[in-house]
């Protein structure tokens, strides 16, 4: 029984498939603008139909309406449909859906109405006459009547022209006598078209204005008669007469080149009767009906020059851009010819020697009836040596005479020149020691002149003086490491300078290249340095006072993990700098404790100690204890807050300039200010805890990134800026590096006052110079 049901179901499915109709897809398209209907439904653009094969359908073209007055554009449709058997005719066709005919199409396109408007000439002087327009006259021919033509269709009065979209129109205008064509004005084109003929594209409906103007009769002639002129860039023979419109401008010039008269004599242009230059603009006057212009020509004389050797330049009539030096000049004219004193060719240098006529290097040539062929400018080779020095401005000796670099030496080829460079140069705190010439020759040497250009550089190694003084004078002594016997150091030498204050004094600040109030610091000897350690009596602080090491901050608090400075008297027996990494907890027998914890020390001295607070010290009030060699403790209160930011500064002329680096790692100074768009780095301490913590007393390793937990804001004048990053400074203890970009909205060529804010705690204010 089951088998019977399966068999019956299969037969039913096959019967359903046989009953399905076969359909075909047919596309109908009437072109760019015409509408059509299919089986009574209207369509305005191409449509795709799915019909049962063999079904009948009716397709009808909707003929666009005939143009009416005022219509600016019209749709023009084709004559019939194509796509069925043969060529379907008629606007309405009957079709049978058939796979062999997938599409039925006809054509249509837009046409634009172009009014043709004639202005500026009386209607009675315009005529469309086959005798006038076929063949079209050239623009110089004068006729009694004028006309306008659009694509060959003549207009003697206002009319219109229909043209397909995107097509070109060819315009032609001819003026009657006593009138001149002025310009075409086409609103679709920004500038008027001056030419009597033009070819323009049509992209939209619009008018064409043909503008004429009253004209003056202008006659042209030459002396001698019969030569040619260039009028509005068209060569015309003379005598010649034409009508040019009032106030119109025209370019007049002689025809180019040498001209021949009827007797084959050569002539060149001499001048115009109106006094204008050879080519100039002539404006037609409205005050007279006619004018005559005469171009005077002079007998032509061939003149030639050359150089020896060939290929060198000459200056003729003020120009050295000539392709050659053969000229045709008018008889009686004068010209200047000059031979440059020195010039190079193919890597060799040449010096002017003489002209073949024994005249000066620059002379005036009077053109007579005879030719001036054969004048030769004679040159001889010489060698040129440019002597440079590093640094510049060194006085070298050349053949016994001083020559300050950069110095140029010229000698005839083969000459020997003695040159010597000074072994050393003293210059106000700087010394330069001769290292050698660029070709590794000794200071005294001989140069033999060749026939080209050479360059030699005397290289010197700079050494700069380093001095340090105290204010007051007797308040401190100084030590330098390394020690220089004469006080001079080679460029880029790093020198550690240590001030040892006398009893009762402390460092207030440094000037001249070092910063802060530390007793010791490093300085790079890229220039002469004069350091000034400004000191003050330490007794002004009482037994001991604790401050942020970067400087005086608005709040008398210090932050965990920051570098602090302890000011006082008799804090240590002498000055001693501790190791940089890790910091020591005892220096010169001195220890500093807070909450029973020993602090890592940077250095110790009688009036000042720099140390690091524990990074995990809770906020609150504490007693700081200084002790050495079993003497009585020095105790002072200290208030600890989560944030107590301070920016390191480099005082210059009693002004605190920020301690900061350029993007390339060099110092920012008043002479080398921060540059627009670069990322700079500021340094400070007391900004608060880091996300991943730090080990007290140890410098942050290279490659380790330790970000601050609290957000930092930079204040620049009235602006609040967000830094790019605020992280622990690598290679240092307790120092934070803040990176910021010098944006365009910061002041230009100014010194701006900046500070930082961390959780409403403000730092000290320092100065940042901007380019």
C-alpha cells in the first residue's frame, strides 16, 4: 500500500512541472527623454517586463509636444521602434513575447533653444545674401552689409537656433563698413569671446549675443612701401585699410624676420609713427573717423660675434639668453656687446682676455653699411679655489696676504699658490685648534691652479672656557670633574661642577647654564660657559625647612616618592655627592628619617640635603630627623600630601626658565626655543603615585613605562592643556617626565608662563620660550 502512495505522489509532481508556463524578459527603452506606454501603462524611463512566452502586448511611443513660444528645451523622438522582426514602424506596435527579441528601443534626445541676438549695428546694414556669405569672407574684407552665422545658418536680425545637448556651435560674424565686430557674449561662458569666429559647447539653454560697435577706418603703410605687418597676430601686406571698433584694443607689430622689398633688398623694423615699441597695443580713438599708422624699416646689416673657445656666453643688448650671436640689425642703430669677466664651461673656468678689435670688455657697436663679422672675444682658462673653514671667519694666508674665510682665490692655470692656516685661534673664551685641511694636508701647503673650481676646508676643533663664580664672591668654592689645566674643554665634554658653600650659606640658584638649587650639576661644553652660583644666608630658614626640590610651590606640602630639599645649618660636616643609582641612605655620616624610615639621599652638605620621601608614605604630618656622628638631632615638621607637584627650572637673569628638552633630546633655552608642532618633555617631582609603583632609591630602568595614577593638566597662560603622557623619567629617581605638544594655538615668538595641576594642587610657575 505504501508503494502505491509514493507512485501517485511522483505523478502529481511531474504533472505540476509540465503545467508551469515559460516566461521571457523584455526591455523597453524610449531614449533620453521620451515617454512610452506598455499595455496602457505609462513609463518615463527604461523598464524590464516578464511576459509569458507567446503572449501579445502593445508598445506605444508618446510623441513629445510640438515646441511652443517661450519653451527653452524640447525632446525630439525617433521615428519608430526597433527590436522585433525586421524594423518595426509606427509609434504604436504589437509584439509577441519571444526569447529571440529581448528588447524594443527607439531614440530621443534633448534640444536647447538658443536665441541669437544682434546688438550695436543698425538692422538695415545686416543682410543674409548668398552672394555675401558663400564663400564666407575673411575678417579683413569690408562689405556694405554684415551678418551673423550659427552652424552655417545666417541671421540678419534676432532669431533662434535649436541644438542638441552637448553639441558644439560654430559662430561667425561679419561687420558692415564703418562698423566692427566687438565680441560674443554667451552667459554660459565667463569671459567674452573677441574672435569673429568661435566654436563653443552647448550644455544648457541660453542666448548668444553678437556685439558690434561703430568703427574708425585705420590705414597701415610701411616705408619703404609693400612690406608686411602683424595685426592681431595675422600677417597682412601693406598698404592695408580696415575698420576697427571704437575703444577696442589691438596688437600691432612688424611681420617677424627680415623682409624683402620688390628689389630683394633686406629690411628690418625701425619704428612706428605713433612712437610705440616694436610690438605694442593700439587703442582706437572715438574722436576721429580715421587714422594712419606707418612702420619705418631700415636697411638690414648682418652682424656676427663669437668666443674663443666656442660655447661661452656674451651679453648682447643686456641679454645673455641668445641661442647664437649672428644678428640682423638696422643700419644706423647702436647696440651694446659685453664679454663677462669670468664664466665656466664643461667644468672649466675662463677669464676674459681681449676683443679682437682691442676694444673694452663692454663696448657699443654702431651699425654702418658694412658688416661687422669677425669680432671675437678671447678667453683663457684659470683655476678657482674657495677656502672654507669650520668655524668660518678664519684669516688664512694666501701668497703672504691675509684672506678671511670664506675666501676665493683665482690664478691662471698652472700657477702655484702658497696657503697656510693658523695653528690655533683665540676668540674671547674660545680656542680653536687646527686639525687639518679637508684633503689631509698640513697647515702650510701649496695649491696648483687647474682649469676648474675646487674647494678646501680648514678644520678646527673648538675648546671652550668654563668658569664659575659665587655671589657673594667669598660664599663658596668650586670643584670641576674632569679637571682642565687651563680651564678649556673640548666641545661636548660633560663637566660636573660642584659648589662648596661656606658656613652659613646655601645655594639659592644657578645661572649661566645650570639650573635649580643643587650644589652639584652637569653641563655640556658646547660653548663658552660662565656659571654663577647665587647664594644666600641659610639662617633665614631656622634650624631646618623642607621644600619640594624643584622649587617653591604654592602649598607647603611634599608628596610621597618625590625628591625633597632640606634647608638649614650644620646639617652635615661637609659636602658629599652620593651614588646616582641606587641612592645611599648614609652620606658623610648623615642619615635622614621620617616615620622611623631612612630616606635615600642624593647629596648632603652643611646647608642643604636632597633626599627621596618613601613612595608609600600616607598623607599626614610628620617629624623629619637629620642626624650625623651622634650629634644632636635636627628635627623639623613636614606635611605629606598625595600630590605636591613642582617643575624644575633653570634660572636665567633671576627668571625661572623651565628645565625641558626638545624632541631630539637637546635643551630648550631662550636661544633655542620650543618649536611649533614638536613634542617636548618637562621634568618635575611630587606628582603623586604611579600605577605600577616604583622602588625607592633606584633609577627607573630604560624601557619601563610607569604612568601616573592621577590626571595632570598643564596651564600655559590662560590655556589649559592636556599632556601627551606623564610617566616616571627613565634613568632618574623620583622625577616625572611630562610630554606635551607645542600646538598652533600657543603664542608665537613669546615666553609663556606654565605650571601643572594635579588634583587641584598647583606647581610653581616657570617660563617656556616658544619660537
